[in-house]
C-alpha cells in the first residue's frame, strides 16, 4: 500500500496545476469585485480592513482554493489505497480492495486545521489573509511616502483594467516581501536605476525600451511604467501560486498517505507494529542536506522522523516549519510486514 517514486512524482505534478489555478482564480475573482470609489476612500483614511473589503478580499474568497486542496488530499488517499499492498521482510502481501475514508474524523480534522492555517496564519503559506494585509500595507506606505493620488494607490493594490477587460497587476495574492519587490521595481523605473535588470521575474520583452530610457536619462511615461510593473506583479503572482501549489500538494499527498496507513491499521488489516514508514528524498540537487541524509529512515506508524542536521522531528514530509517544507519533494514509502501480520493472526 505505497506509491513508487515515479507514481508519487506523477501524482505530485498532476495535482499542482488545479491547486495553482484555484489560487489564481480566487485572486482574479477578488479583483473583479473591487469597488474603486470605496477603495479610494479607504486609502484616504488609511484603513487597512476597509481597503481589503473594498478590494474584494475576505476569508470566503479562498474557498475555491481550499476546496481544491481538499480534492488533492482525497485524490491522493484514494490512489494510495488502490496501489499495491506489499509485504516487507521478503514476504508478498495479498490483493485487497481498500477504500479511503475522507470522512474519517482524523482526516476531517487534518483538513479543517490545514484550511484554517492556510487562510488565517500559522500555515506554511504564511496565512493568506495576514499576507494580504502585509502586501496592502507596503503599497499604502509607498503611496503615502510619494504623496501619490489615493486613486493611483487604489489601482496599485487591485490592478488596472487591461485590453481583456480584466484587471491585471496589483498586489492581491502576493506576500508582503513580493509587494515590496514591486514597489522597488517602480522605484527603479522612476529613478532610472539599473537594478531593474536584476529582477529575475521581470518581463524581459520590456528590457529594450527600459534600457533606452536609462541610456538617454528620460523616464518612461507613467502608463508604460504601470504596464511593466503590472506584468511583473502578475509574474510574482504566478510564482506565488506555484510555490503554494507545490507546498500544499506535498503536504496533502503525504498527509493522505499517512492517514491511509492509519486506516489500514484501524480496519485490522495489519497490526500497528507491522506498519513501517520509510522516508524517501527527491534526489533533487536543491534538496535539503538533512533530507538527503534522512533517506531510508524507517519509523513505526506513530514515530517521528528526525532531520539529523536541524534536529527537527517531523511526522512526514510536508509537515513542520516552513524551513523543512517549502519546495521539498520528499515522500513516504509504506511497508507492511505480512510475516508479522500472520504471526499476529
């Protein structure tokens, strides 16, 4: 009852796209709800909560995203239950039709806590709502420092309507540091600072006109700068969505894998002492050194894995602090020792 490395990678890739698109769709819906006049008044008052409300940001906007994460957890659980149930210790296991109980209280608790932490904080994503406040605060402070028109600041927050009739750019969905990066790019363009060319997520198609502007010492028109910054912000949003998708899918797949093994034991198909969990790393060149050294760590059903470098104990990959999770691609391999099952019988 375990996925191979190839099966894990295939599932991991398959689930990422829908999760990322759900995140981006949640942000786009918020943009479409923006009430500009109310937003301008909120900017004038410097009221962060009123700004968020007028910008279309509320906890419920993330439901489409958290539901997709729930689907990833469920899909992973069902696929893992459908995988081969093989025995350890040189013994082969029987063929058994298994079901993944998404309504198991333990599974429901994980989904509830994970959803809450993603939105309100303490999650690996840093808390989507706190991050929105941080991003808006960056733009508000920048606008006040420059003496910007409140309407300009409002559009810097929610983006500007493009040729498609939809808003593009803005800082909704971004983290505080990402919003700060957008502010810094705006400063680069305004001040003809060549640090602009160090920003890896910039749209390089604009490099020619930006370089010419800097060479002749004549800043680009504000409309052009807004377009360049908006494109940069959209790329930051995609990067944010990719990171969140990778992180949440990893957590969901490994949590579902762990839950599936618990359900096997709950059903009496194997005694607790026969269920073995094995840490497998991704062999990525960017993998954490501690995770590389955790390869082949074997633990019982409720035992913790330990990173030998950080000393941090982890239930499974995708759990623990952000320092152990972001962009990790380790997974858990399960092994059920059917010799022990037979002896227990």
